């Protein structure tokens, strides 16, 4: 029952778990949605001593400290041509006409599809990481600052902020430990502590002190993990 409207039929996408606290009704791309927030008990996963540092990037969406790379799907880039066509279609329609309204709705649905793809990807990656690792260390990135430069479109397409939010609440619900570290210098030093300055074009890490030779992003992920473990003060199993 919606106040001022009355009884409304609702198509449930999944069973409701927990006690409903609020319901928000919104209209998006010509469709109506009811967004429910609920109060429920956490569902901790079995304990795990596995740990991972994550280096978030653009070439690969994320590189783990074990060397695993998560591909960047670039949904907006893939859909850019169709979005441009839909935008041109809107521009050519007469303002106030029904054809323009239809074209606007098509454009809205195209943008909504990209947003949904990005959100689905973030949910799945975050859940996979939470299941695999008991400790996850990530960089505390200033996404707004990064999204204001030359790489704004690519940064927004990657959806780092939304991914971080999802990873944080999924980790909390599963009883995992998530640590955020200062990103400054993680690519400019080795995990052994020796300075290792690089330019943006240098994609390989070679350390003369300890002999580590790995891709740049892998080395950064190792350093991120080291920083996270140092913040925990030796309380995490090695």
C-alpha cells in the first residue's frame, strides 16, 4: 500500500529477508521500482586465513597480490556507439512530441542497461573476493579527484567507488576484515622497502635489492597487502 496511491501490485525479484524498514518508490527509464531496505542478521562465512591486496586500475580492473588479474569490462566504452545513436535520435525529434518522448525513453534505457551491467559486475567480483579471502586490503582512493582529469570517462566507466562500497558491506556481512591503506607511493617502492621509482609508461617492476621482477600492478598489490598487514600490527596469520 502506497500512501496517496493505494494498493499497488509488486513483482518480487527475490524473497524478502529480514524486517522491512523503508520503501522507496522511484521511476527510472519509464519503469517503476520499489526499493526496500531491511534489517537482517549478518551471515558470516566460515573463517579464512587467506589474504589479498588489491591494486585497482584501468588496464585491468584489479590486480591481486597473487598476480591474478580481473579484466576491466569497459561497459560504457562498448555501448558508446549505440548511446551516441540514441542521443542523435533524441536531438532530431521535435520538442514536446510523442516521438521525442519515445526517443528519450530509449536513451534512458540504454544508459540504465550500462549502469546495471556495471553494478552486476561489481556485485559478483566483490562477492567472489569475500568468499575467497578472510583479509582484503584496498587503496583508499580519491575517486572524485581522479574522475576530474583526462581519464574521467575511463575512471567513471570502471566504477571504483561503487565497487568499493559493495565490497565493504559484503565483507562486513560475511565477517571478513577489510583494510584501506594510503595509496601514495605504492607503485614507487618495492615490497622489501627499497625505493623503485617508475614513470606511468613503465609497466614492469624490477628491484635491485631483493630481485623481485613482476608486472607493475602485481608489485603494487603486494605493497598494498604489506601496508594492510602492518596496520593490523601482526594480528593476522602469516
